[in-house]
C-alpha cells in the first residue's frame, strides 16, 4: 500500500483501480445504498458469478464451502 502521506491522487488511483489481480474466489465488502447495509459477497472473478452473500455477523466458519446460492 502506498504511503498515505506521500502518494499523489494518481498514485492512489493506480493502486486502487489498476492492480493486476489473480482470478478466483474473492471476498468483497459491498454496500446496499437503499438500506444502508454493508455485506460480504463471495465472487468467482474467473466465472463472473456471485457464490454467496452474508452479513458480517453471519460470517461463515473456515470449513464452510460456497454453495452458489445468495
């Protein structure tokens, strides 16, 4: 992560938007604007599908496998 006190706006944009990422299953924080609720989405970026979504309070255990249902 760039040094927040030394990076330019262009540097932040490069870090946030233009990084190379490995395709696969990612956990991402998403925000639902109408309800004001933050939730976690597990997404397979290689297949471009959402595997499941849940609230942080419902965080699955490490042994839980994605079901493909939201």
